[in-house]
C-alpha cells in the first residue's frame, strides 16, 4: 500500500516531466520525520518539562522517591547547589542531587490510606 502511494506521488508531474519524481522521493522521508516528531520527540519534551516543574516545586515536607528507590521526606532544599536533604528513617538524613528525585508522592489526609495500599 505504501509503495502504491509513493508511485502515485512519483508520477504527479506527468510521465516525461521528471519534476514530480523528486516529490515522490522526498515525501516518504518527510512523513517519517513528522511521525517521529509527533510520536517520539514531542511527548518526550512534554515529559521533561513536567519533571523539571516537579523538581523545581520541591518543598520541605514532600514525600519523595529517588531514582534508586529510596522513599523519604524532604527536610531541606538548597537551591544554590541543587541538593535535597531527605529523611529516610528516624534521624537518618541523606543528601541527593535534585535530579536524583524520581517522583513526589501525592499528598493524602491523615487517617486515609494511600492509593494502592
């Protein structure tokens, strides 16, 4: 089916014209680039912007998960060095680079169960 489409566009300028042949050769490449852009590049950009906004909005008290799987509560954020201090248990506090935070857990009220528990 795709080859029929290419042949149809390739013969657009007439048989002896030769001018439509280049359009027929370039059109599949343009279509492939457009598909890659809309299916791969654009969603990836949106995802990166969303993650960057999440990292910039980190505040003390947020429950976070690091890229290593550690869960804890943010007890300090240093914007100058992009370091986030996370309390993981009792008095155990660890420092992470801001980019090491994978996600922020949604807040829920005291006494309610978190989703999935």
